[in-house]
C-alpha cells in the first residue's frame, strides 16, 4: 500500500468491506449481465458502439503503418482500458436496479459526479498499463525478430505459427500479456463500479479492488479468464462480436462488484 500512498498522497476515505465470493457469484453476475443487456439493448448498443469501431481502426492503422506485429498487442491490450469505457454500462445497470430512467442520456452521468476526478485517475492508471504492455510487446518482438518486417498479416501469421521463434513469441508474449491483464484486473475489477456507485477517491477505490482480488484470488482469476475468453471470441469475426460480448461483460462486472463489495 506504500506505493499507492505515494501515487495518491491525499488522505484516503475508509475502505469498504470486501466479501468472499465463489463460482456461483460469477454465474449470477453473468446471468444478470445478460438480463441487463436484453432489457436495454438499444441503449447498450449506443454506448458500446465505440468498441467494434475502435477495433477496426486499430487493424486499419496497423496495416497502413506496416506495424503488423503490433496488431495483436493493440487488439488484446485495448481490453486493458475497457473497464474505463464501460462506465456507462455500470451506470445503466445501477439505474435499472434502482428503478430509475435508463435512457442513454444518463449513461455517462458519473463523469459529472463528485467522483469524476477519481474515475479519470483510475482511467489514466489503466492507460499507463496499456502503454507499458505495448512497449513490452514491441520489445519482445525486437528481441526475437530484430528489424524484420513482413509483407502481409498472412506472412507474419505463417512465420509465427510454423517456426520456433514464432512459438517463442507466442508463449512468452502470452505470459507477459497475462501478467499485464492480471494487473489491470486487480486495479479495475471493482474500483470503477465503486466510483460509479458512491463517492470515493482513487486510492480507496483501487485499494478496495486489490483487496477484492487478495480475498478471492481463484475466483477473480477465473473471472479474468472468462472475460479474456469472451473477448477473444468477440474479436474473431472482425471485432463485430465485441458488440455482444462487451456490454454483457460490462453489466456483469457491475453485478460482480455488488456481490463483492459490502454496501
């Protein structure tokens, strides 16, 4: 916690209590996420339209700039900042649970609330993790491939899948990516929903999120694997599947927060 105090020097508020959760809580959260998505499809599609669009932009920029090796790090790393963009989904789930108006105009109200500064701070932390992942991924590529470039994504994919150096890149890259994903999960799994739900500071929110992971390590790792699996499946059909996977995961994350953090 000394590191957090150095980053957030202001006096932190009392940390909310954290409950022990299990697999049944994950199933509950996912079921409620699907329920929210079905109840608010129009609003959800509006809120998350940026996801598949951003995915296509990432692919286009990568091809245009001849940065094919960065395509996977960009696409997968984009999920590291996804929790920040899902703030609107948390707010819609919160409003629906309380019987309030769930029109899209209310989705980003938290950015106007007293905790807006803390929300932005957590978002910047996630962005820093994302940039660190890109640096690490490119450094790993240079260490294995040097300055070599490929004419097409197909040529690169063939080399990666059929050569020893390619499998070295896959194995080490996934291990490094897993570490960054765990860090992002620990920082954000309940911090951003908490800031949407109540007034708090960034230090308290992140500390609560870290405590939730420490209290429920296996359950949270399983949740991270579920999220990763859903995102991978969503990316396969040219990122279009993200329009379904992301809103459900966003709503489910809200309900997981409610099961994890005491009122």
